């Protein structure tokens, strides 16, 4: 990817970096270390990529400030506290996200009483319903729908095809990716006389500042109260958040996770892909939930769980390891049963291979 030409010292100034090599090295692009070409800026965040230092064509590379590297390399090094973060800072500064042109497209519809602040961009065929409040520098992509009396804070970006229900509150610096639905009805029914009767969802959704919602996520409104994603929460694509869920600050959730209603998730929680939650449970701060965990009960703060049903990670690994030995154990049991039936004459029955091994030690 091309950049407007920059010198290494300009990038170092932006990232509080220290130059090792030629401070006037010209940077004209960005690329991963393994595919970087002449003029590119790259980074090394893991030791396994250090081998590329001696064969890369990159002009300059971000490296860890603590690494012991010499200036004998043909490329310029920029020492920083966090190479990956420094690289991202450059991306944000010099490779901005795609923008809708400032102003309202002629095909967009603006409802009665809607209030739009300065520098708002509204794309083709977007619909802004009545009495909405749109903050400064908000970008609303083509074919978005914003329900009545919704509020959107400054610098927020809604990509194409986002649907936001009525009376939803979205903070500042929020990003909502393509096709997400914010504020749909939750999955709530009352069974009576062989039928399911729909429960009206009269609540709302609140997305606090700096939340990011991935493509095709669905976030249901509260039944009577609210569904809330706190400041800094990040959702990958295809995540479902049910009604009345609360998610604490800086929690990250990977793709295809489903969170059932009235679940409370603490702050700084890490949730891997395809995790499933039952409703009405609590997940403590800083907990880690492994991929495909089936979370059937509350999880304490600061622990890691995995498996189905989800349990403490090390215990889950031991149990899964033990399962691999079940066929051998079954052979041993059957052989021992035959021995007992013959009066314990072991010479008459050959135990299966490895049957004498101590299985517990093998785990």
C-alpha cells in the first residue's frame, strides 16, 4: 500500500521512536515484513520474524525498543515500545478509513425534526428518521437506516447497510461495520395454551464511546431496560448480543459468539470465537473464554475456561487428554473381566498391547 512520501525521522516523531540508521530514509509504502519491497515501512512484533531482517527489502522497520539489534543492517530501524501499535498509528494517520463525501446525498431522506451537526456525511439512499440527533463529523454510509429519536455522537462511522433501531444511543468515535443491526427486538416469548406470544421489547441499546461492531452483528434492544456495550468494547463479525446484556469496558469478542439474554460480562474480558452463553450469568473481570466454550454458569474474575461445558482451562485439557486413552482403557477392562471369569488365570488371557502401562502417568 502506497503512502505519501515520508522520512524515517517523521515517523519516529509520530511514534516516539528512536532511529537506528539513516533518519532521512524515504518511506513510500507499508507492507508486512515477509513481503515488503523497496521504500516500504514494516514492523516486527514477534521474535519468529527476526529472520526477515537480513533478507527484507523494506526501507524501515519498527522493532522493540528492548531488542538488541545492530546498525549493520541495510534498512533503518525505528525502536519503539510496541512495534505493532506504532505501525497501527502510522496506518491511522496516513491511511484513513474510506469516507463518504461530506454533505447529504440527494437520494438520502432526512426526517422531520432531525438535527445534524457540522461536517456530517450521509450517503446514497440512507434514511434518517424523525427527531434523530447526529453529532459532528459523523459518517453514515449508503443504504443505512436510523430509527426515530436515535442519538449518534461525534466522529462515529456507520458503514453501508447498517440498521439502527429507534431510540438507540450511540456514543462518539464508534465504528459499526457493514450490515450490522443495532436495536432489533430480542428473542422473547410467553408460552400459553400451545402457542408462543411475543413479548414487546420497549427498551433500548446503548453503545458507549469507542465501541466497534463488526460486520453482520446483531444487538437486541432491552425488553424494558437496556442492552449496553461499555466504552472500548470490540465485537468481531457475526456476533449476537441478546436483550438486556451488559458488557464491561474494553472487552473483546471474536466471531460467531452468541450471548443469551441478561448476561453480565465484566471489563477486560477476552472471548474467543464461537463461544456460547446461557442467560442470566455473570462473567468476572479479566476472564478468558477459549474458543467454542459452552458457558453454562458464571465465571469468576481472572480465570481462563474452555470446553463444553466450560470449566477451568487446565482441568479441561487434562480431561480431553484422558479421553484419548479411553479405547485402551476399555480393552484393559474387558481383558480383566475375562480374567476374573476364568478365575484370575492371567496366563490364559493376553492383555492388549500397552495394557500394563500406567495410564495416569501417560497423562
